[in-house]
């Protein structure tokens, strides 16, 4: 995961398939305009993002490889990106760890997670 202004943020989102899995990056943009460049595989943890990025319906998000969230703050989107990577790491169920959530962001995070279907 890379924030705006860092070298990887300059990369254009590109997709290709490797061993049946989508490879590449996607840019998630918060309400304040902060950009998070994450692995497409991590973004696919969200069913909403998966549909936006893979549907044949011609979503601009699929074409451009970036998704804007005008209602999700930078702090919440950062936590969501952390969750995507946490979920990938622990998806097998072989090892477990609790995902830390600060109490003061719980409600806003739950609303964003509900929208993203994660």
C-alpha cells in the first residue's frame, strides 16, 4: 500500500492474469483526495470493488483502475486498506490474529465496510 506522493503512486494501474489470479494495482481515493495504491488482489477482498473492477459493464473504475470514495475519509480508507491485506494474510485460517480497530472509528468503519461488502 502506497500513499500519494510516493514513487509507486506514479504507476498506472495495469491488470493481467497470473495463475488464475488478477495481478496489478488499483488506486483508491479518499474524500480528502488522498490516494492509496494497493494490489488488485487485496482490493478484491471487497465484493463491491471486485464488481466495479471486473464487470464487463464498462465501469470507469475498471477502465481507469481507480475508485473515488467521496464519502470515506482518509483515516477510514487507510484502515480499510489495512484490513484488505490482513484478510488476505489470514484467509487460509491456518493462523489467526485479531484485527485491531480503534473504538473512536468503529461506527464510521462499519458503515464503510458495509458499503464495500467486506
